[in-house]
């Protein structure tokens, strides 16, 4: 009875997650490689930090994905645009296999023959002086915040431990402690307090409100962090001229302009960086 109740409860959760999409609960339960079994397994043993659509990816090619039952799907998400080149692109796969057979891993404790070339290529492509590679978007943002604070103390002479980062309501920069501390979303912060200090929030797209914060706290503000287009908030595009106004304000008040282009960069808006639509160059990307 208890097992049946648990199964029924689980199916209810999966149905809620699916929001009317295809449900796998009717599939045979005996097959250990079935979609339903794998969903159950993940639900039982993995922390519930995501609420996936109940479709199991088994293999992919190009824009297509297949589940364990052989059903084919078109992948419109593309791992949040990380695989816009398509799944298992032959050129990418060859490079991965060739490198794995040559040298699997090298930590930054040593030099290797690939990273210097990558660093030169990226800085030349984007027009910046230096690059620091990170594994995830949240790590990239956290590193930008550290850079801004360090710059604030050493170059702007902000008093010790008083540096402020300004961010926008509606932002999404990741799920680590520093970046959720900048969020206005109660769902992102509930149960994780106390949040980290040193942050101020401003409405996205409001250059006048941003200047007011700069006027009141400018001597202690190290950086302004923003998305050129807010993604998780619902693809919110700021008013024309906003990015150009932000650039002017950051220059006027000696504040680092930090653009989070994790979702908008590398050609996804039609230009290499979304900020290029207003012909401005952030200090940090």
C-alpha cells in the first residue's frame, strides 16, 4: 500500500512538472533503461534543484534528440544555446576525441600548448586585454564581482570592505550565494539567508534611477552588473539608448560596467555581443 501511494504521489509530481506535455507514467516499469525508470531513479537519488520536462535524452544528432523508447524530438533549447552547433557535430567531436587521445587534462599549475592560443584568439575576437576561463556562467559572474571589488579597493580607493556592486531587479546571474544576494526574486532567495551584503538593486532599463544610486553612493560603487537583455525574466529588452546611457554613467562616476552576456553573447542577437547594438564597450564581459 505504501509503495503504491509513493508511486501515485511521484506520478502526480511528474504530471505537474509536465504542464500538459507527454507523460511517461504509462510506460512499462520493468525496463531499467525506460524513460520512466530513469526519471524515477533521478527523482529518488538526485537533489531536486531542477524541475525538468519528463523527456529523457538518450542520444542526439544535429537538432534531433531521441529518448530510450526511440521517440524523436526537435531540440529547441540546445542546452540554453550552448550547443547551437547541433548535437555531436562531427568537427567538434573530432576535436574532442583527438585532444582526449593526446592529453586528457592539464591543470593551471602547468602550461599547456592549447590554452595560450585560446586566450590569444578570444582576446583578439572580443577586443579585450585578457581572458579568464571559467566552467559556468555563475563562476564567470562571481569572478567579475571579485575583479570589480579588487579594482575598487586598489584603483578607486574605496574604503576597506565597503565596496558596492549595483545590479538590476529581474536579473538572473546564477544560483550561487553572491549572485542570488543580488536577486529581487523571493523564490531565488527564500531559505538561503542571511544574504551577502554589499549590493544595491535598481530597476532594469531606468537610467535615471541608476544615476541617482551613483550620486548617492558613487564613491563606494565598484561595478554595475547587468544583462543587455534579461533572459530568465522573460526576454526583457531595455529602452533604446539605455546601454549607451549606462556606459556614459559608468564612465562619469568611475564605475566598472560589467555585462553578463552569457545568454546574449557570441552572435545570439545577431552581433558578437548584444552591447554592440548600441556601439558601446563594457569594461568587463
